[in-house]
C-alpha cells in the first residue's frame, strides 16, 4: 500500500468516480480508504484524550466526487445523505482548510433514459474542464 500512501501524500486534487451502493461507496473503495487513509497519513491522532485530531492531508486543495445511485435526491435528503457526508464531511475535514469540493451525482439511475445520462455526462465534462 506504500505506493498508494505516497500518491495520496503528493496529491493536490483528489477525484473519486464510483457508483453509490447502499448509501455509500463500493466495498473496494471503502477498503482502499481503510488501508491508505491511515493515522499518520490522513490524520494525526490526538496525543491526549480531549485533544483534537490533526489533519494530515492539508496539501489537498480540491476534492471532486462523481457518482451515480438508484435513490431519488429527495430520499437522500430524508435519510441525511450518508454517502455525501462521508466524503464532504468525514474525509474533507483532513484536507486543506479551504479545500474546494465538487459533488456530481446522478440520482434515480434505475429510471433515467439515455438523454438524461448524456446530460449528466455533459455536466460532468463541463465541470471537470473548468476546475481550477
């Protein structure tokens, strides 16, 4: 995993492209996060109880997530959007204080037609082209 840790330590922009399964990332991505985003890499644990964890990825200035899922957007709002919270809250907190986040998600994946998929891909392409 050292190659992955080294790449993470060098990154200024993290881009995740994956489906949403059961309100979160696929198991292989979750496993990668658990093996690479380690104490001493992604964060420094507090020295004493009551102290705060120090972010370890302060060099990461931008986070982009492109995902798809079967649930409608309104349902995710009802249940608290756990997948988005994981990335924009739990992971984002160990990055630079002013890290910019771009979240692009296609909802209702099971019920969209080809035109809706093309519009989403065009939106993703346009956003990625304009990221700075």
